[in-house]
């Protein structure tokens, strides 16, 4: 059974940093691209970042480029998101999502990031 | 590609059919010939769950009352007979063009 378990969320002041983690199990982690998708309170879904299975290719939405960095450790089956220079508009539930064949087939339970003073 | 959905709110009667439209600003036919349109269900307080991929393929465990159809830029999710557990928000997503983009979501609730 595929499981994705996010951690690392919380309350942070504007300009602060957080590191999200996602522990994956139930599939061969290194074989799949992974993504972070977020959902602001009461809003729709927004793709944030993606990374190839080997970790050699990454991409980020323009809204977070230069502030967020996605990475992975395939030896630990873990996906990461380093979030710097956080803004109020980054407040959202962040989901770790498995990518397969131009779709997103498994989602974690999500972790809440709140940026507020 | 910009994704739109209609309606944004859909009150339904239990046992009656429901239909949600999803439209893309660009054709979703990939150069490989596939069309990467996905539907997700998000029940209240839960994370999204994939229902349908590549327009009309149901995921394992998804009831057959859910069906997807469409082509090019216009797609539809149909629920043949709505049950109480179908309440939630339904999102469409395109995976053909970088980056993946989502529709705004359609909230389905019971009249």
C-alpha cells in the first residue's frame, strides 16, 4: 500500500523558513517523479514543485521560484521542500504527491503551513 | 493551460445524476496521442483522491457510477446516481502541458 506522510509544517513569521518532509513507502521511491501541491484555505489546488526520480531535474512554480527548493533522498525514501522567505500568501496545506504517467495518483494527508506574525 | 469548471456549486438530490464540466484553454491531446485529463474527489477534511485518469479510466476501487468522457478541450465527469458519500469538491487537472494545472473545483452537496 502506497503511503505518503508529510511533516514539518507549523506557524512561521513572514520572512521565516520551514522544511517539509514526506516519508514514502509501498512503492519503489526512486522510480517515480514526485511533486508538492498546495491548497490555500478555501481555495483550489496549485502545483508548487516537482522532482525527477533520480533527483537530477527539478522545477518550481513562478510563485515560489528562488524561495522554495525541492529535493529527495532516495536512500531514505524521503521527499523534502525547503521553504525560505515565506510570505502570507504561502499559507496553505501542502501535499506530497506521487507522479505517474502525467497524472498524480497518490496524495499524502497534507501538512498545514501558516505564515503570520 | 487554463482550466475552468462549471458549475462551481452543484446541489444534488440523492439518487439523481450529476454532471460536471471541465474545459481547457488548449487542446489536451499530447504529442504521443494520449489525453492527460484527470479527475479528483476531495471529501470534506480529506486530501484529494484520484478517480479518473486519461479522460475515462477509473482508478481501482472507484464505484462504476463515476464516469469520465470528453476530448480535446471539453471534458465531463458524471455521477449516475449520487450517494451521500459523494459530497465534496471535484477537481479536474491537465497533465499534458507543463506545468500541471487544476480547475477551480466544483463543490457537490446534497439538496
